[in-house]
């Protein structure tokens, strides 16, 4: 894997915690930061995927609530019976 050197500022307390953890794990601060970056990217990329899935689910729900056939929506009627008319 190709790497690049990057410089950024960390609070002293955070640097100390990373250094201690890296020593305990037999690792390096660089490896811990790379692992952390991967976790952040995975979480944020999954959030984007999750938001897209939620958007599509809302659209599908609205299409179903609009009714597949002429007349009132069965889903809306069931909701009205269960939760009161909206």
C-alpha cells in the first residue's frame, strides 16, 4: 500500500492517549490514526447509503399509500382504523 506523510495538530492529551494505546497494542500512532480514518469513512459512507435507502423507502411508501388501484388506499384505511382518521 502506498502511503503519504501528513502533518496535522492534535491536542496534547489526545496524543498521549494514542501513544499509550499504541504502545500497549504493539502498534504505532500512525496505524491507529489510519484505522480511525477507515472507521470514520466507513461510518460516513454508510450513513450516505442509509440516507439514500431511507429516501427510496419513503418514496415507495408514498406510492403505496397513493394506492395501486382506483379508490381509497387500503393502507390509509387501515391506519385510520388503527390510529384514528388523519
